[in-house]
């Protein structure tokens, strides 16, 4: 996109902090491709409130030996970001991202690198037993209330002589919703029983927005993560959970590729006891479909019923897609335990 004269002037002002002369720039939204007297660079803008954590996490990653993130160039006075008109700007090399790897191979490479990022940044953090118990009790209470609401809404629908299209569709979906609610509650209970005596929890530097859009290649074919603005200290599943949920937002599919990608990650960074149960509990809980039913029940806004129907259907498809992933993980983990027990007996 063409850069306006005023914007071009501002870019030159920002790039002066790096002693670079701007020839011209191309606009890619929050990212600018800047051509200078010393090569081509990527100039990214972020809100100032994200700036400090972002810079700290990038520095932590480098200090722990992980170098597969696109480097951030310091300005002439040593800053990693430049404040200009209430926005922070940081400078990176522009990578060509022209590797012609297949979709499956790119995902597997990305998950290998994610596992390496987590392995190098992993750290045990102390957690009080009471805090773990409080988190469990609050979460299980909320999930049981969701189940209670789902059952009460079903009863209210079945009392009617004539259901609306939404109510009829909900009744058809109810058994799958109930199964997901029961399974997620069971897994959360297993997690708490397995970890309630532990006084530490494992954390990593989570990327925060894992996607192949944020995994690009240099001219040698090496993959690098970009877009670390949402990075944070979090449990390992914090990167996996949103990825699987987002990849499930489609029509019903048997997402075998997703299973392969997850186990590529587990091959290089395996979950401890309790971590898998917690991951599966959150992944299987049908929070989105419960929210869509609550919105219909409360009739928020002035939307027509067809809107609620469309949202319910898309959330049901997502539920079925995540159900497939969860059930395959459960099957694989049960097979692994059976093999370990058999080996122990012999």
C-alpha cells in the first residue's frame, strides 16, 4: 500500500534513531517494509502497554540460548523500541519467507521449534497448595454451573409444545454437549487429584499467538517466530490450547494432522503428570457453545434467531472437531500407559 507523505516523514524520523536513510516504504498494516541505504527492514508498531513485557520476554529467550526468533535491532542509543506519538516501534530484518515446504511439514517444523522454545525457557514456579485448590474449586464450580444451565435449558425446551428452530437444534446437540461437559469435569478432577500435593508448577515463555502466519523462513530455509507481543510466562499448554481451538473453527473434519503436530511437540517436550489432564480438560470444555446458548436465552441485542442458529452450529462443529482431537489423545495416552505397565510387569 502506498505511504502518504506525512507517514513517510514519520517513518524517516523513526528510522533516524537507527542511523538509517529511508528510500521508500510499503505498508502491510501494523508492519512496514522499509527500504534503506543499508538494506530492507521490517518496522513493527505495538501499543506501549505491551512493550515492556514483550522486550523482557524476547531478552529472556535470547539469554536462554533460543535464537529462532527474528532479531530486534537496538537503536543508536541501545533501546529495543522507539516511542513515537504514543506508539512503540521496533526494527527487524525483512525475511523473504519463500520456503516452499508443504503445509504439514511447515506445521511440524513450527511445533518442533515451539517445543525447543519451551524446553529452553522452562522453569518451576512455586505455587501454594491453597492457591491450586482455590483455582480448582472456582473452575469446577463454574463448569458444574454450566452443566446445570445446559440441563435446565433442555428441560425448558422439552416442555414447549412448539420449539423454535434454535431450541430444536440445541436438543439435537445436547447429548454431545453433555458428554463434553462430563469429560472436561472428569479431567479437571484427575488433574487436581494428581497435583494437589505439589508445591511447584512448570512454566515456559509462551509465544502467545502460535500460527504459521507468525512462523517465517529466512533465505536459507530456517524457520523463525515473529510477533512475540503477546508472549508471557505461562503453563506449557498456553500455546497449544488456542492453536487447537482456532484450527477447529471449521466444518466437521477428522483433524489427524493436528494430532501429528501435537505429538511432534510432545516428542521434544513431553507433558508431566497432570499437565496432559489439565490441557485436555480445558480443550474439551464446551465453553463457546454454552456461551452461545446463554446469549440466545438472554436475548442480548436485537439479533434475529438465524444469527443465533448460525453461531450455535459453528460452535457445535468446533466442539466435534476438538472432540476428535481429545479422543485421539486419550486413546494414544491410554495405549502408552498400557505399554508401560506391560513392560513393567515383564
